[in-house]
């Protein structure tokens, strides 16, 4: 299995790895380790570049085959062999803005839970906006303005974001994690990665995050959508 380097270092932009497998068409490249985010939890996979024998290949997607192994899809058949060293570079501008959106969504999630006791029903992020759905009944203009103001306060509070990898049993003792449906994790998963915005939010999460909320920048709520009686969507945009 590919070691996922971003799990412990979300700021890794370049890495070296060894090719472990190449598909028959030469365009799915398997590595022993990668810094490319593989996609999941509403966060899109990374794009970027693989460099081998002074050739550059662009990576358009990270996929998963029927054996659940990750591969890097490149733009043309790779001219290299299994066992060769390869260098990877992720498209950092795209990844970093997505990280800012991901941490912004956790701020939103933490404060809406604290203030209104509403949990998240879904979410998604893109390089230019993000959305999150909440189990929330009332969605007045005043409330939306209040939420936007509170998000700005939590960003200005410069809260640290701490990532830990815990044994499953230990993670299951944390009351905050219960609401994020940690109990639905398949039994074969022995370790749980947690993302904590200190003093605000704690979730089991596989995504990439900022080190501190101050890096998020200015968040605007650009749209709210009534998806049903107890289901409201918030769409945010980072302005700077
Ligand atoms: Zn998340």
C-alpha cells in the first residue's frame, strides 16, 4: 500500500518515491509513498507533476483500482521501470486554497454545533468555493450574518490545528468524535486520524489542513439554500 505522506504533513509540496507498479497502458503509476491527496471526505484529489529521467508527466487524477490501491494517472505512457526513483510535485496553489476551504468548513462545523447544536449532513470543497449542509431549521438573514461574523472571530483567534493518529479504542473514548459518526468506521480500520481546531472542533478526518486558523483569510457566506425543513446549505468563498 502507498504511504500517504500528507496524513502527517499537509505542507509537503515535493517528495521522492519508488515506482512499485505501472498499468498495462503505462499511464497509471503506483508509488511506495505520495504527497498527492487521494481525494475523499468532500476534498478533491490533488493534481501536479511526476518527474523521472528528466521527463515531466502531468498528473490529472489520483485513482483507486479494484484492489483499493492508489495510482497517479499521467498524461502519456511513462518511460520508466518498476523500482525507479521518481519525484513528485503537487500543484501547491490549488492544494493550498483547498486546504484553506477545508479548515474554514471545520470552523463552520464547530461553531454551528456549539451555537445551535446542529450537525453536518454533507459538504464539498472546490478551488473557488465550498459548501456545507446542516441539520438546521431557522435560517434568517440575521442568523447568516451572525454566523459569518463568528467565523471571522474564530479565524482572528488564531487557533492552532492539531493532527493526531490515535489507536481506534482511544479515539472511540472521545465524546466529540461520536457526533461525526466515527462508529461507522469499518472494523478493519485500526487507527483514527483526528483533526482538532483547538478549543473549537474535533473530527475524525483524512483531509489536509492549515496549521492555524489565521491562514484561512476572509470568509464570506455567498449563498444559503433551503434544502428542506431541517436541511440548510451554506456556500462560502474565501476573498483574499
Ligand atoms: Zn474535513
